[in-house]
């Protein structure tokens, strides 16, 4: 009995010491500031991280930090809802889009250096290339942000002008630049044949739906072939998805979850019908890109019910891993990918947000990368994919900065 009494005594003593010496930072801050500051609601994202601290004996003694457990990135803690982030522009999407644009460049370096049958490392693991994953990222973000833009636009006209100014001025400039460089440095055909094809090249690529990828005498000896800007094919599908957002808006689906659910059911059914019947390659490509776009749009519509947390991210990654050997892997992978994009887009804060001070160089990187890589492949072939990447990136970044500073940003300022 004496032994039990001694153990109980020490247990009570340890509990007393722990209670008096270990405090939560939020409690300390509340005690110190309640008399000075009125109570205000706390943003779950900007709330101070929970710290375990040690207080020396005596009231008001110094505090020494023992360990840090950030609430906002806890794996097990429920996260904030997505709608708590969407009001402003303070996020990481500019950086994510830039990384996605560089992912497309890296992916293209293989076929542009080695030919169209070149194998890409990621494709052997996922069944899709890094370029495809990167384009999924673009479309997932667009599905969310364009739906938000439609709801916030005062008129349909303003929405359309914003979309046109975002894409077409920079697109026209890259078409003019590539024609000029081709005429001065690359053309191996007769000047008459070259210039006769230029109007068709510019008009068809500018209108997007009937693209023309080559010009006479340009890149004819390249390993990949004569395509000048093979990245432009996704832009017409993006425009189609924008029109889909307008249709959803007109039908009231963006504001009504009941209607949006019906539209999602119709889309999913149409998606699988297209993949099964395979009526036309462009229609199949549209369906595959519309999938992540609709995921982004669904995240926007259900934004007040979507939890943004690491535990949800791990859950969706686990679902994708479980589906790896099934025919639905790409679709489930896209769901996990788009969710992780928004997790990374909103949760990491601090120094990483400084990237937003630079500008949005992703679109310029995307539309200039392919012709720059083709140019290097033409002039310096044979070259390895790594050489193509490392030599292309500085040139492409230079073009992207110029495009943003002198074309895209001034164009966007018109509607803002």
C-alpha cells in the first residue's frame, strides 16, 4: 500500500508541474491581450500556429519554445473550407501555372529532340506524360477561376472581353514573331511559297478551331517534323470549356447545386460515351481536357463544403493509387491532382507568395516554348532532351517576361 501511495503522490506531483509549466500560446496571447483588444473572429488559415511552450515558475516569467505543431497543416485535423480562400488573389496559382508550363516544356523536349516516338519517363509510370499532367493542372485551375469570374462579372460582355484579352493578344504576337523569325532565319522554301501561306497560318491559328501548324520550308528537317507551335491545340479546347461555363451560367447551374448535379451527371455520361465510341480524335481530346476543367468547376460550386486539408489530399492520393490497375485510373488521378493543386494553391503561405510580385509568366512560357525548342533542335541537332531543356528555358523565360510586361498585362488592364 505504501508503494501505491508513493506512486500516486508522484503522479499527482507530475500532473501539477505539467499543468503549471506547459501552456498553449493562444492561451498566453489571450491572457495578455484580452484587456487591450476587442474579441474578433479568427481566420482558420491565418490563425497562429499552436505552440507547446514552457513557462518558468513565477507569474509573467519568460517563455521558451519547445516544439511547433502547425494547426493549418496538421494531417489529422479537419481543414478550412475552400470558400474561405476564394475572395482575393493572394494564392500560389501563378507559381503553380508557371511550374506546369515548364512541365510542358520538359515533356516536349523528348519528342522535339528525339522524334515523335521518343519515350518519356513519367509515361511509363502513370500512362500519361508530364505534359498531359501539366495541361490537366491548367484546366483544373481554369475550371475554378473561370466559373468564379463568370459569377463575379457584372455582364456577359465583360466576361467575354476578359477571356478574349487574356488569350488572344499574346497569341497574335507569338504568331507574328514566329512568322518573322521563320522568314528571316529558317525558311528553306521560295519566298513566294512562304509568304503565300502566311495569311492562312496566322488566321487559322488565331481563330484556333482550324489550326495550321506548319509553314513551307520551316523545320522540315527537324526530328519531330515541321510543326512550328504544337502547343496551340489545347487553346481551342480551353475556349470550348469557357463556352461551357457560359452555358452553365445561363442555366443557373453555377448558383444551383441541384442543377449542377444534373449537369455533372450528363457530362460524365457523355464523357464515357465519347471515350468508348471514339468518334473523332479532337472530340476525345476535348473530353479528356474537359474532365479536369469540370472538376475545378465542381470545386467552385461546392466550395463551402470542400475541406482543404492534408488528410483529404492523402485520401484522394490513396484512391488514385488503389485505382492504378483499373481503367478509371486517369479519371481518379485527375480528381486527386486537381484537389492537390488547390491544396498547394491556398495553404502554403509566407515567403512563397513573393512569387506573385514577379507577374504571371505561365501563358507566355506555354506559347513560346514549343517554337523555341524547335528552333534549337533545328540549329543544334542532334541534341539530347536535357540539352534542349536547359538551353530553351532561359530563352523562353525571356520571351515570357516580355509577353507579360508588354502584351498580356497591358491588355488585361483594359478590363480591370
